[in-house]
C-alpha cells in the first residue's frame, strides 16, 4: 500500500533524521494531548507515518510527492510542538489537494465546496479504519485474512494468571478472553502504538499502575527486555507474599507469551479495512463540513483529525477485504534501543535506591520501636526491684 513511497531514498533519509536527530524526536506535546500519555520519542516517526498514509489515501499522486515531502520537512523544522505539526500536516494535505484540483481561489464558495467534498469522499466515504497488531500475525493475516479470536495465543494460560491473582484478592487482567471483538481506530498514530504494544492485555498486565504504583515504566517493553518488563509484577508478587509456586507459575506463563510475541523481529503492523465495510461510512454528515464558515484548510484539518478511537467489530474479513502495511519500528534501531535501555537502567537504579532507603528507614524504626519496648520493660523491672527492696527494708524495721 505504501511501498512506492517508503522505498524512496528521500523518504528513507527523512525517516533516519526523525529517528536520530533529537531536534525532531524531542519536540513537546500540548498539556491535554492524549499521545503524551502513551508515546515517547517515537512520536516524530509515527507522525510522519500518519502524514504518509493520509497522503496515500487522499492524494496518491507520485508527481506531487516531491513537493509534499519538501513542505513536510519545513513543517517539522518550523514547529516545536507535535500537535501543531499534526495540524500543519492536515492543512498541507488540503493545499496539495487544491494543486491537484487546479483550484486557484480556495475562498470561492464553489471551489471551497469542491475541495471539501473531495477530501470527504476520499478520506471518509472511501477511507479506512485501522487495526494495529503484533508482527507474529502478519503472515497468517496475509494468507487467510482476519478471523476474530483465531490469533495464536495463550489465553487459557492467561486465565490461570488471573486466577492466581484473584486468589490473593487482586484482579490483574481486564479482558474477556472469550470475546471475538476486534478494535479499530481512525487514528494512525495510536494504531502504531497499539501494534508495538500488542497484544494490549499483555502489555497492560505488565505495567498495571493501578496495582504496581506510579513508578511503573514501559521502556523495557519498547526495548524488548523481558527482565525489565517483568520487574514490577515480580516485585508486586514478592511484596504481597505470593507463594514461590505461584510466582514461578506466573513468570513461566509470561515468558511463554513473551517468546511467542518475539518469534519475529518487531515491526509496526497495520491492517486497513474500508470504513464502509464496517458499516460506518454514514456516521459523518458532509453538510456539517460544507456549511462550516471557517477557513477551508481548517475544515480539512477537522476532516482529517481522528474521530473514532474505538470502533468495534467481530466481522471476519477476507484477504481481499484488507490491506496490510508493515513499517519500521522506532526501537529496532540499535542506538535507540541502547539509549532507552540505559536511561531505564539509570531510572531503575534511582528507584531501587529510594526503595532501599525507605526500607532501611522502616527497619530502623522497627528496631528502635522494639528496643524502646525492652528499655521500658527493663526500667519497670528495675523500678519494681527498688520498690520491693524498700518494702523488705521497712518490714525488717
């Protein structure tokens, strides 16, 4: 679907810059940004994937792509905020459409209607929803299509993990393993995140901040490090006095799932299905966009911005019903994997030092408390001895 663009040398060069140049991957988020809660340095790359996919769906014009990529580079260089970059990309798509349609005056009501209608038809009526999935399922999906709940998995074992946690009064996994629901989104960036963290229930159980506390960090998962990824659940089980047998059982099941997920080198894997195939193409009314009095490019931004983050379907899809896209994972680059692992190691060392000091403080208090009891008891016995001695002396007198 994207091969003709992804394989270009100028695109490869741009991607390399987004991955390795800190002025791209260290840009900021708006305070209310949803992405900032989930996505780290990979945001610059995922934003580019979003731009590329929108260009493919709305324009797909190889002759205009040079201009598009050049202007895209200027947006990245000019803006320091990912949310502003997203808006800039959407408006750039609108400007490229005006070039494609040879529209000179976008403010003319007829031309404005033509441009908005074109984007609506391309991106909404003929557009796609996306499902981010784990790389290990790519070949099966390519060969057989999508059959809900037919992924190779260890669901039965995961139920056992939940039973063990339930035994100690905790609910670890919030998932109905018997459900055949598939979740889609119209948000490319979040679909990339879902793919890297797929399967979601496994990622969420390893980094359950509700149980394990706010110190949990998912960096180890991104860096493909099992020991770092299971550190929090191991610590929790030890603190809550899980039996050695239960701890070993849980870790063994997690390791089996981990090994399954990592049988293939991780990529960003996306499944595209037409919106109308999921009977969702009539959700938006074109008139709400045609009657909008705002600038035409602001309307295009509104059209291209995510609207449905959780579209649910249990429909099976044939190979012909889907398009598969496989993109590079930000963290497959050795330099970045090493950087994120080292950063996490330093952070964990600090956390462990804080925890050690807290334990020593608590142990010190316990020792002091115990000592205080003995001191008091000793003083009482001494006092009692003195009183008895006085009484005996008085009796003798």
